[in-house]
């Protein structure tokens, strides 16, 4: 846990804190309460879902619609959890600590763990992940509170800039953790398809870009391997 906390306390926590400071400021400017804003970081633990919460609250959407939208935005964590859990578990079991670890998975923690776990002994991975994830959560919660309280000091453009630091960092981490040709192909095709689909359907661009870009990357990788074998 100490090692994981130490690794998280550097750049990962700082970048995440910048994004959550911008979120706290945006939440304050759109009428959310201080307690609700900080608790959203602890219980939703996903910046895109929290931004959906702020936007739909501002539009006056009913509670059920807000809840459903935030839940749907978190569906992306299911395949991430399925991929990560076999690396995290020491032995086949259903101990409560693994369920707790699954609730702490975030984009930053997942990308970092997928990169670092191969070099960490299996019996040390769970403690490492808890230390890493809890340090990130503490940093993000403190930054959310600070951003909410100091939101009036930040101009609107600075608030948005802070929020978008995290997605850029996620992209860099994913690119760095793509150790095989299939992962790199999916990132390249997703980067190409993303802007195009945004011009056609901004509301569905992320989902369409993920499905289409990933499928095209997989198909291109299969075709390349088939061509290499035929030679």
C-alpha cells in the first residue's frame, strides 16, 4: 500500500487534482451544494459521470433521468474490471476485498495498473492498488472541495482547461500502456473516427468512436497478421 500511495502521490494525483478542481468550480457555478459536489467524487468516482450530473442538474432534469444517465456513463468500467481482475486476484476466490477494489477502479488507476502489474508479484498487487487508488481518491476529493470554495477566483476558461487536463492525461497513459500492435491500432483508428463521428452526431460520438474505431483496429490487426502469415 505504501508503494502504491507513493507512486500515486506524484504526477497522477496532481493531474487528477487539477481536473477535479475545475469540476468543483463548475459545480459551484451551476448551483450544486458543497456536500453533494464532494460526495459525487467519492461515490461516482468518474469525472465524465460527474460532469453529466452537473449538466443535467443545470437543465433541471428529474432525479431518475440524472441517475440513469450517470449509471450508463459508467458502463465502460465493466470491461475494464473484467480485464483487470484476473491480474489483481491472488487466487480464485470471492473475498470482499476484491469487490471493494472493483469499486475503486478509475481510468487513471486502471491504465497505471495495467502498465505496472506485470512487474509486481501477484501477492503484492492488491495492496499496491488499494494504496494507489485511495491516494488518488483523497487527492481528488480535496481538490473538488478546494475548487468549489475557490471557484469564483477562476475565470470560466480556466475551469474548463482544468477539467480537460485529465482526459488528455488519460490519452497519454493509454498510448504509453499500449504494448502491442492491437492496442496501438485501436487507439489510432479511434483517434481518426472520433472527430468524424463528432461532426455527425456529437451526442453519440464517444460511444460510436469506441465501437467503430476498436472494431476497425481489430480488423486491421487481423488482416495484417493474415498477410504476414501468407508471406
